[in-house]
C-alpha cells in the first residue's frame, strides 16, 4: 500500500502536478503510514494564519507589483545615472545598483529584467558597451536584490526558519542587516571587474552636474523617501515588519495613484488580483510544506540525514562546499519560493549540527539562488531574457558566464567568511 502511494506521488511529480499537491500527498502518506490523524495537515495550514509576520508578504508583494506598473524603473535609473554616470564605466555601475534596488522593491527577478531591460539594454549599447556585455549584465543583475530588504524571499526564509526553531534565535531585522554587506560585496566585485574590463577610457562618461542630479531627484521626489521611511522605521524599532509593510503599501498607492497619477484607481484591482494570486500560491505551498516538515521531524529525517552526512563529511567547510553545489543546482531547476519551503526544513537542522548560524545559512541560501537564476541550462532568468531580448539561449550562456564567475567568487567569500553576514550579531 505504501509503495503504491510512493509510486503515485512520483507519477504526479513526473507529469507536472502542482507542487502543493505533491507535497500534500507526500505528507498525508507519511502521516498515514505512521498512524497519525490526517487532520494534522489542516492544523498546519491553519497555524500559518497565526503568524503575524506573514502579513508582510502580501503587502510587500502588492507594493512591488504596483511599482512595476509605474515609471519607477525609469526614474530610478535616471537618479543613479546622475549620481554615478561620471565614473569610468559609470552606466554599468548604475545598472548594477538600479537592478539590485528594483529587485528588492518588487521581490521578483524576472520583473526586473522585463521592466529595466528595455531601458538599460539600449542605454548600455549607446554608451559604448558591447552587446554581449550588455545582455549578460541585464540578465544576471536581475536577481541581485534578493539579499536586500524588503525582499520577499528574505522574509519567507525568516518565517520558515523561525517556525522550525532550531539553532540560535534571530529576528527578521537581524536577517535584513545580514544581507547588506554580502550584497555590497557582489556589487563591488562586479563593478571592479567592469572597470578592469573597460580600462583605457573607451567608454564615454556622463558629466556630473548638480542640475542633472536635481532634476532626477525632483522627478523621483515621491519615491526616494520610501526606503528611508520604511527601513528607518524598522531598524529604529518604530515599525514592526508587518507595520512597515502596511506603511509601504499605503505610501506606494498614494504616490503612484494620487501624486504621479501613473496608476489609476481602476487598475488597483487588477494589480491586487495579480499579486495576490502569486501570494496565495506561496502561502498554500508554505502551509502544506509545514505539514510535511512536521512529518519529517516526527520521522527524525533531518537527524538521520545529519548523522549520515557526518559519517562522510567531517568538517563544516566540506558541508558548505556540498551545500553550495546542491543549492546552485536547485536554483537552476526550482523557483526560489519552492526551493525555500522544500529545502530549508531539511537543511537548517543539518547546518546547525555543523555549527552554522541560521542567519548565515539564510544568506548563503539566497546568494546561491541569485546565481541559480542564470545557471545553465535551465536558469529562469535565461529563459526570461531570451524571450524579452529575442536572443538564443546559447548566446545568453556565453554572455552571462563572466558575471557568473565573479558572483561565484563572491559566493565563496560569503560562505567561508561568516563575519560578512554575522558582524552585527
């Protein structure tokens, strides 16, 4: 009977059944085989309702979708260009920073490629950068902001890790702070390589003038205060994360509908529906995954996995190397939300057994997902960029390879130098 159930579940996965249904079937089969009432799955679904932090997910997601509907991307690029365009290869540095900020605000890598790609790719080409470099930059930079508040995947990792409750405790604010230095490291390494690659002054610069800065800042005058108000409120303790998400949503609605008038009141309903469909999928998968996690804990699967790994892998360094390989492969095959809800419950207890801090694991996890988004052959950003820019996949593989190597260097530093993530703990 049990083997028949396993075969049915494998068949479901093979024919492309929704992830939540596969997880639900697996958890129900596990509990049934252990003679545990199946009502436990429904209890786990209800338990996530009692998690105040989850209120932040739909609100931040809605805000991100709303920003992507307006001309925020254009104004953001203009501000960065006016401030950094005078530097050697300044436009490329502008692209790195703008993509990171926009991804953090919208919470979606693909949205950044679609929204900023049409703006940045022609600008980079006109600025003297090669088509290969420009395409590779836009494709890889679309996922840079996953480590920056208010990134939805960052919040989701915190929710899952706190539900599991193993290892040292931490707050979501500490997780937000932990992502800042690793992201800056990535931006610095990418910028340094870009400067070295284009050394010799062949790329024209945009002269710095206070008039340009003032004009760009004035155009974005209603969006620039947003991160300072929200992040300042969170880090100073004035806002809880859920309250910050509510303030963000209210502020974005007021700015884009009333002040900029780029989104109409009629459009709000459509944006809300589109964003909540994604949030609903995430929460459904999360609830089912928590039920499945309960079964894994009851069956002592994480403990058995840890014992097995410690038999063959003695040092934390070896575990981290294997972890990076696994996560890079998963990042190329799964979307980030599925990877989080499936793998964090399995990996976190094992990582804690090797003495790895949960916050450090979270930063390693998301940094791997960033690179996994454009890891050949099936990284999601590669397909999005191929469709958006009408480029063959093989051409994108070649264009993204140098950026991938630079980010792998940053990933190794983030993995093996914990202080980069834990300096504030």
